[in-house]
C-alpha cells in the first residue's frame, strides 16, 4: 500500500509532537509537512517547519490539525482551495464556528472530534444510551480533569459528553448547557447540564458523566494514561477519511456506531 502523505499542523504542541512520534511506528503514513502559525527556524526529522500555506499543504493527502480555532479556519480555507482532507482535533469552537466547519465540509471531507480516543467515543455512545434510557427523572453532570497547561474549559471531550446527554434526551445541546465551574471540589446537578473542570499536574485526561435520581447514581467514566492513544486515534481517523467523499464526519462514524 502506498503511504499517505501527511501534514501536521500545530507540530510543536503536545499532540503535534505525539503524532510525529506515532507516525514513526506506523507504516501507513509519511510526514511531508510540519506547520505552525508563526515562523520557527527549526527542523524535525529533517523536515523544516513552516507556516500554514498552499505550498506547505500542496503535496499532502491529508492534514491533521491540533491548533486553536483561528488557526483551524486558516487551514480549512487553504485545504478547501486545494481539495485536501482534514482531521480536526482542535477544541473550543463557538456555535457559529461549528456551523462554519459544516460549510467547509460541503467542499472537502472533514473528520472532527473533541477527542480521538476510541474509548472516549465509546463512552459518548454509552452516555447517549444511558441518557435516553434513564429519562426525565434523572439529572446529569459532567466532570473532567486535565493537566495544568490546558487553557480551555470545559474540555472538548466534556462538551462531547454533554452533547451525548442531550442526544439521549432528544434535546438541543446548547439549550441544556448549565453552569461551567473551574477547580471546584464539588458541584451540583441541575435541570441543565453542569460542568466542572479541574486543572492540575500533568494528568492526561479523566472524564466522568453522572446521572442521579436522588435515590441512585449511575457513573460512566474514562481515564487516559498515555497520550499515544489520542495520536493513534487521529491516525486511524486519517486513514479512514482518505476514501471518503466531502462531508462532516466523527469518530462515531469511523467506529460504525448506529
């Protein structure tokens, strides 16, 4: 099988570095471009870092993006013009930005996920089932823990899980978003979905969804111990997306959850 030419945007970030490391042991990919949103005079594995541009992405079959929303849209504009596929692992998009990504997906194949872990995406699926099965008598909340360097909160994964709760209730997610807490020891259930984010140490990621009727509590949770699970998931997503038509896809589509 011919190797897939890969461009990694946000190559100096934690996930960018992890993807570069994972590609070394993956026979399906060849990194041909490494980019950042500013000029950096450096080489990684013999590849000179460059800024996002048509020249940077021209030879790529697919772009993996772990950056910030502003940078993601810069990449999507270029990818749309060059007809390149994009895997988006960036988080923190607004509702309007989500709609804009959908518009780009009419021109190119895009797989977007707040978390590339296969386990987390299974957790989201189970969250939908639990939310649907438990019904109106149960309130819910989402708790997440990440390393102290993570700036956005709630995490993209926590928001994914919130969406899972909303889907199970057949409700609009944005209408169900409750309070967003940071570094609270305890936080309440509510009629809407409350989120609590804890930032400490070098924790890779912990996520927990709780449902309570006041008489019983159901807990679904996931813990990540190795950042490689995210980069390996992103590479699986990239390989899957390579044969897809324009559209907006998710890890759920890749995993064939109904």
